[in-house]
C-alpha cells in the first residue's frame, strides 16, 4: 500500500443489497476479503456456485465503505 492509499473497510448486508429475507451481515477489511466472503456466502446460502464479476461488483458497490479518520 502506498502512502497515498488509505485502508478501507466494508460493511455488507444481503438485505441492503436486495435479498431481504437473508440476514447475512459481513464486515471486511478490504475489497478482496469482501469478495472472498461474498463468494463463499453466495455458494452456501444462495446456491450461486460461481458468481460472475458483475454480481460481485454490484454487491461490493452496495456495501457501506468506511475510511479511517
């Protein structure tokens, strides 16, 4: 990470992304970690074995981002 890059953490919930009956809530310290957790969750709970990049991009975009102060 360069001095110009700031760490970003993510908070995601399936309900906020449109799957209102799913109670999954995820916190991740990076986008890479969030994508991995979402891929695993989609396979286990939503029977999406291999999510495409469009789906993952949508889910990541729906997550709340927070940068350290």
